[in-house]
């Protein structure tokens, strides 16, 4: 029965190969595998179902994602002598790197040599470098081929790939994600830091490679889904204390900080906030409107002989006018006609 085996090489480089079960392999065993124009030696990283389920989108041991196709079959398990030769070959690579740097300076090329790696059978030497611009290194390749008497492969890599090869410890105090469990380096944009409410200071959100942290990419979905459970910042809510504003949230401790109208703050859990918002205090009763003054009464007074003011009803006033002969529609006694002769 054929099994999939993950083999690790120098610089955290990992490849997949097949192996039959006639002799079981264990993690850490040295094996000889086929390589370009020869053979190479690596160590077993994972075997069996775990190796078969490795995907290329940054997950470790899951059953989702696109599986990598094996590059070939393992030639044989390596002997102790072969493993010792490979170890001694790794010790000489620092001297090789220094010689390459001297040749680069002699040719006056604008490039930084990051690492050098021998193939186990010494039929190929791979030199990794970084450069800001395109470099014409044809004369350098001819010079190095004459110096080391082997095939030279000059390979340009980015800042993230360089950090992955050299390895190190990140700001979190742990080993680089790209050197351990993150096989694919995807682009990271500044908008991810904005969504996570992080400081936009480059020194705070950059990794050892000088680029944005890789964790901003694979942690982004968690931050977005976690913030959906919390109210938005500066949103006004009505609680048992009255009207308050959300001033800060802590998605890791499930806590919310509220600010009252008098600038006082308090911190409570998300569950307590939901309970207070669900059962707030009864709203205060509306204040009674001020009584409106009565409409002014029109002035209908008369002054009597004793200077006493008395209100006169319209009907009585109308009757008095009729009695005096000044009523509307009436005239005085008709005078007899006189004929002057």
C-alpha cells in the first residue's frame, strides 16, 4: 500500500513523496529522494493520513483545501553515513555564502545574498538572494561555476521568503508562522489592520521581514466574526443607568466599556450588557405641560356714578339700547306734519 510522506529540507522547504509500507518510516528519519539532475537528502516531517491531508492554504492536518501532488517516490532510507555527510555539507555552506558575497562585490552587483544550499550529491549549488531591481548576473554565474565546479542556480526571493528560510522569533515570542505551519505566503494589505482596529504604526504591525504581519491575514476572519457580536463604537444604548455610549470593546474578554452623559465610565461583560439593554429602566413619565392662561376676556365694563366697575352682559346692553330708542331697526316717535301757511 502506497503512503504519502512529507519530507523537510534546509530552509523549511517541504516536498511530498510516495512510499510503500514494506518498511515503515518514522518522523525524523533521513531519506534519499529524487531531485533535479541527481538526488537529495531530507528528513521525514509527517507520514500517513496527516501528510495526505496537508493543504496549501495555511492549515495543518485538515481535510479541506487542495492537496499537493507528490513529486515522486522516495528512493530509500538514508544510512547513518549518508546523514553524516549531509550534516558536514551543511556546515560548509556558510563559507560558500561568504565567497559568493565576495564575488558579488567584485562584480559590483546590487544584490543581497541570503543563503546557499548544496544538493546532497553536490551536483547543484543554489544561491538565494534579494534585490530591489532586476540584476544581470550572467557574468557572476560563470564566475561561480568556475569556482565551485558545479551547476549554479541563482534564485531571487522576496523578503517574506527570506524570513521563511532564515527563521526567527516574532513579536509574539513564538517562531515565525511562515517557518512552521504556514506553507503559503499570501499578500497582506493595510486594510486588514484597519478592520482589526490595530495601530497603523509600521513598527507595530510589521514582522521580522519588514513587511506586514502574516497573522493579519489568517486572523482577519476571526476578528470580523467576533466584532459582529458587539455593538458598534460610539453607539448610544439605553441601560439601567440611562443613556450611555459604547467607548471600547474587548473581544477576547467579552467586555464592553460604556460612557455615561456625565463622562463617567464602567466596564461590564457582553452578557450583562445584553441583559440591561433587554430590560432597561422604565422611561420617566412625561413632564406635565404648563397650564395655558385663559383667553383674555374682552373689556365690557361700564363706569357708574359711584365709580364701581360692573360687567355688563351683551344681552342686557342690547335691551338698554332698545329702551332708550337707540336699538337697531327702530326709530323715535313720528312727528306730526306741520303746514306753514
